[in-house]
């Protein structure tokens, strides 16, 4: 699944009946009432997701899934670009956003005994499922909103668990998947060459890649056909990711209920998370670079094994951001809060911008033309744009434009948008 929240009860209404929604619930959350730390972390996550997804906008699905099928060389700037993405962003930004989505399940739905807020939560997830479907089929196949929606329907059943249970279950299962994945990476690296070769995904004929590029660049119909085919594959794979995403959502909510994610835990816990995350990140960077610059895998699978613990690095990232925000450097980290407050808008506009640049009929049709090293110019441009425009928009409005649409659909009536004086 590319990077960037469930199964509703069949008798649950898609929107709440207006009389049952207290006016106080309908009002948007004021800036003062928001948990700023969550917005900052969400801002970091949503920008990092673009770094992972950029290649999937610019090249066929086969190139994103298997770099050996790329019609360009993984050398020089391309090699460095892939190393940066795999080491610093892959499975880190998505893990952080999954944890934060688990928190939002509780913030929106409250305890399971709260029937009104629970119904609003189901409505919110129902509309997210529909929006994700449209996004995936009409704009970009790598949509993750559908996955968060149906996984969120499971998470809502667990939102009243204690912090201890959420941490033990969510953290334990996430660690278990990491250990299993690491063991598999090491075992695979030590298989006889003929067996290891059979387990590698087959390379796609360069002629097939070229034909896909030509079809996508040939017009909107061809681009949407290829997008739909890739969307079906991604959504099929997404179902198998539920056991990975759900524990991360539980872990995130457990960290929030314990006070850790909102910056209220003892400093030593953040320092420990930074130290462990940095150690894994440093080792992953070194072994990843060695593996990328050699034939075979001279690391004996260590690069692949360390990559399985991305969620631990994510906790280190979160701890570092929390510590910086509590220090004099908080003026810098707080620049990301508006991006996080408009995360839904920013995620979808990332797709719209990149799709317009690479394959939509009204854009530059750069699909299959920009190699990974050059993609950072586009990633950086979108980052700057969203950092600036999120601040400007929220200086006048209570929420992002697509957050307003989502909220209006959820409540069945227009939500206040203009910032109150």
C-alpha cells in the first residue's frame, strides 16, 4: 500500500437526525480547544506521506512496487532519493498517521456509552469511505482513506479500552509483526540463490512499462483505466493490512490516553524513545546504503530486518517533535500545526496537484518522464505550498475547505466556516 479511517453496523444511519445533535456538538473545535501537539504531529505525517507516494504518481504501479522493473538506473541522485525515502519516510509517516487516526476515533466518538457521538463517528467514517472511493477511482489509485475508514469501524469498538490495554495489545502486536518481518528478511537473505531468486517478484518487461506510460499519457480514458486496474490491486492488498493498521491505531490511542502523545509524560520517556528510534534509524541508514550499493545483500538481511521496525522510529520522531515543541524551538515545529489541522484537505490536494502534473488531461503530462532524484523538486514545492496556504487559509476560516465538506456531510447540515471574531 502506498503511504498518505472501517465496517459500520448495518442499521447505523449514515447521518444523524438533526434534532438529536446538540448545537454545541455542531460548532467547530476552536483553535484554543484543539490539542496543538496532535496537529503538529499530523502536519509532519501528512507531508512525509507525499515523499513516499511521489513515485507512485510519476510512474506505473509496477515501478513503485518493484524497483527492478524501472526503466531508469538506480544510480546517483535516483539511488540517494530512494535511500532517503526508504530510511526516513517509508512506514514512518504512515505509522504516525495511523496512530493519530486512532486518537481521532476517540476524540470524535468519545466513549462507547456516548450514543450521540458514536453515531456521528459512524457517519463520519461512512462518508470517509465514500470520499476515499471517489479519490481512488477518479484521482489516484493509492488512496488510503478507504483503508482507514473500514479499519476505523473496527477501532471504534475499542475506543473505551484503558491506556494500559491499548498500549499492551497495540504495541505488542506491532512488535510481533516487526519480529516476524525481521526474521523473514534474515531467513530469505540466507536462502540458496536459486530459492531466493524464486521468491523475488518477477521483473516486468520494459515494453509493458513503456506501453503503460504511453497509454496514460495518451489521454484521460487511458489514464483512468490504468488507475482503476492499480486501484483494484492496492485495495486488495489493503485488506491484508488491517492487522497491521489496527494495532497502530490502538497504540496511538493508548499513547494519547496515557498523556504521552500530548506531551504530558516524563521527559525521560521521550529521551528513551528518541535514543531507541535514532539507533534503529542510524543502523537502517548504514545497512540500507551498503545493500543499495552492492550486488545481492551483503548485510545478511539486516537492512530488511531493521526496516520492519519503522513504527519504533516513528515513536522516536514523535518524541523528538514533542521535545522540540516544548523547547525554544517550538516556534519552528508549530509551523506544522496548520498543515495538521487541514490534513484531510492537504492529503487530497497533494493527490490533485500531483495527478494534474503527471497524468490528468489539463496538466503537464509528465508521467514516466521525471526520475526519482528530480521528484524532490515537486515534493519540496508542494511542502512549501501547503505550509504557506494552510496558515493563510486558517487565518480566515475555522477549518480546511474539505474538512468543512466532510463535516457538513457528517452532520447533515452546513457547519460554520468563517472564523468567528
